[in-house]
């Protein structure tokens, strides 16, 4: 697969890193007016770093537009004439719906919205995928690419906004929880590097348990809590301070914000 990424900011460069790490292409074009995040890839075989978006489109089968919503219209307009019915157009721009893209490149084009997160750079992304009617037979191909960079879930487009909050913004939410656990461990007497390792590995273990056993979180919680024990004491104290409520409120606030972005 000949792939181009237009936009090499944090997410675009993360996708590029994941593709390169897994060798998931026959050729890869990385295009941006500022390529500082991907300049180190210039020397790699079959990787081209360029400022020429048109060239990147012409030399690709799949074009991934990793752009901010405020920039995507202008960039799409500049390359629309080069996008053919054979191209697979993938957008990771938050809040930019498929009809908006169709309005620029044509509703006869294969258009897929993909929402990964920055863990794609290490092949651990949770990536959600939605496509227009024309591109339904291309979804499996998109999954093949992104399954090599983590896990994928095909969803209706109306859920892409919510998936952006849970999966993309969610990386930051979980990082903050890990950071809070680290701070707690330091207060209990651990050195900072020890506290960080304890928090990260425990978080990894918790997620791995749920993935490998398929159990509900409460089932695993029940295995840890004992009558009158320290775990239930801690959990109840956190809930009294609004842990679950605060997290849910944050998710909803983030969702409301992304819907404002869509309207604008």
C-alpha cells in the first residue's frame, strides 16, 4: 500500500512512527509545510519527506489527512483535483464530518473517518473507524492497516465524536490518573522514579487483566476488596470525593466542546 500522510504534527507524526515501526507500506510520503517532527525519517528506504501535498497525493493509494479542523478545508481544496475514485481518503480531523469532506473532494470518493490516539506511535492505539457509503468495501483495508497499529472498532459516524473523547482525549485523562497515583506514592515515601514505575505498571496490569479475562471491572475490584480492608476504605474515600462523578463530568464536558468545534 502506497500511503501519504498530510499533516505531521503530534498525531500525524505518531501515525508515521507506527507505520514505519511496523513497515506497513510499500511507500510512505510525509507532507507538511513544517516537517520538523518527521525529518529524521528522510534517510529511510521508501519514505519521502516533502512540503508538496499534491505530490504526496499523486504518489499514494491511501491519503491520511492528519490536520486540525481549521486547516483541513484549505488543504483538501488544494489537492481535490488530484484525488481519484481509486484513492482512499482518510481523515483524523476532530469534528470534521464526512459530508463536509465530500463537499470538497466529491461524494463519489472513498472517504473514511479514523480516530486513533497517540499510542499509535507504539502500536497500541484504540482506533475507531467510520466510512461513507462508497467506501464500505474499503473499511476492511483500513482495518488491516490500523490493526497493525493497535486495535480497531468500526462504528457509525455519529459516534465518532464520542470516540474522540473516550479514545483520543482519553489518553490525557488516563495520564492524569497515573500522575495522581504517582503523587500519592511519593507522599507515602517512594522516590519519584519508583512511584512512577509503580503507578504505570499497576495501570498496565489492571488494563491487561480486563483485556485478557474479559471481565467487568467490578469483578476484578471484588477480588481485591476484603471486608473492612484498606482497598474498600480507599475506594469509598475516593468516591466520597467524587472520583467517578468528576471523570464522567470531564468526559461530558470534552464531548460538549468537540460538538462546538463541529458547529464552527
